[in-house]
C-alpha cells in the first residue's frame, strides 16, 4: 500500500509538467488517475487489453484513426501499470471525435464534458510520448531504454541493407521456381473471400482443399510468428470482403481489431491455429446476420450508411430523410417500397446489431450500452433485443463469453 501511495505522489508531481492523462492500474483496475475524472474518460477496454497483454516494459497502441496510448509496466505493485493517453499528433477533427465517442461510449449529454477533457491534452508525436515514458521508467526503475528498442522510429535502412534484401528475395523466388513451388494463395483466397462476401456460411461446410496442393508461402521467421502474420493477413482480406458484402464499417473493423489483438496475446500454436480457422467463417456469419439491403439507388445507399454509422444518435426518420434530401413522407414510402421494410425498423435493427457486438467484444454494462445506443430505457433495449435475437442481452453475453 505504501508503494501505491508513493506512485500516486509521483504521478501527482509529474502530471502538471506533461498534461498527458495518467492512470495507475493494479490487477486491471484503475486505482488513481490524473487529472481527476470519472470513468467516462478512462481508456477504453479494447485498448487496455492490448496494453496489458504484452510482457515488455513499455507497450503502445495506436487506433486506426491515429489516437495513441502507452503503458509502463511497474515493479512496484502487483500487475501494476501506468497508462498514458489518449494523445494525438494534431487537434481532434469532427471525424476523430465521432470515433472517440464510439470508443469511449459517450452519450449525447456527456459530449461537452468529454470535449473539455480532450482540449486539455497536448498534441504529441508517438516518439515524444515514448520518450516521456522512457524517462519515467528510468526514474522508477533505474532502467534505461532507447527509442529504437521500442519502435523502428529513427531507423533508416542503408543502401546495402536494401540491396541485400533484394538479392535474398530474388534468390528465394528463383529457388521456388526451380522446385516448382508456385504460390497458389490467390486461388484459395478468391474461393474463401467469395464465401465471406456473400455471407455463405453453408459454403464453408462444403469447402475443402488439400493442403498439399497449395504452397501458402513463408510470412514469419518462426512458426508462431507465421501463424500470427497469417491471422493478420486473413483478417485484413476478410474485413475488406465483408465490407464489400454489406457489413458496416464499424462492425467490420471492430471484429478486425478483435482478431488481430487476440492473436498477439496468444502464445500457443494450437490456439492460434484455432483462431485462424474461425476468422473467415465469423466474417461470413456477420455478413449473413447484418446483410446490408441491396439497392442500386445511390441516395438509398447513402441513407443506409448514414443509419449504420449513427447508431449512437437519437436518429429519426426525418433526420435520415433530411440527410439524403427527401421529404419525410416520400422517403418513408420510397424506402419501404425499395427495400421491403420501414426506415424505423432498419434503424432499430442497426442499433441492436451494434448492441450485440458491444455485448460480445466489450465489458461495458448493459445499462451503459443501452444508453449509448439511445434506447429510451434499459427495459426497452432488453425487450427489443429479446424480440430480435430470441434471448436477453445478459443471456447473449453469457453465451458468447462462457
């Protein structure tokens, strides 16, 4: 306990110099933070999981839209970490804010306070953030790390390095041609990605190939790294195929983050192989579950995307009609005639699909998810969810995490 008090005093003394939010975690629970704040602005669960997963002294992660977090693993308390962030290299754009609202699950009523919190944080590059973390590590552990040990920042390949790499690549390609080991990954990819794009889960049950007929290629220096890299490659390809097949961007990239981050945490070849086998089928399943209505009308597609990207808003039929430039009555009738269901039914469906993803891939409470998705009450969310999926939110969470 005395060590924790010492760390708290250290954070209190350092924070005014940096103005970077700092959080002291023990056993994955936040026990102190600067500046003072409520749980609304604590780092999101998915990034904490990534920061806690590594064995390195200093770990960092960057969101797909460029927001950065950094963690310092501590000797001074059990499973202790100091987390820094979020920071960004440039002021937050409206697009950044919308994505942060989603990551932090900020309700409409709390956005003003959340924006005030962000405005206090200085703009920093990743190298500057890591240098501050390196300095704190030296102060706390008398252990000196270099920036080059943490990242490739500052490393410039020499001409000899490039020439050497090119020679190795040419030699390897020559040897494979000599041995008639042609890389046929493209053939396999096209068959699998077609199943993902069409949401054809049954097709996976019929799909079979002989491994001896394919030379997949070497993507890693060790067996584990090969598996992890194959997971990253497969996830990236399936994410794009799923979006092409109609899965909304947020769900597709949330699933992508989940698979890639999960692979980096695993150290067992068996578990990595199992994860690799689930990726393409899971994406196909999501496409089948949340198939975007097909319409050749450009403004209808614009309306569909708008609804999918604003599930955390109090969205009305009138809001969507205004966005695409139709009157409310005309838009409602045209939407129903074109797609076979009402605008309000589709808005509700998208909110429930988002809720299902949040229940499976985050630890947010059901009441928080309900408020985030702008349901009138937790009871309304509960009833609508059960009607849509045949089970309550809590039953669904248990079924996916149990």
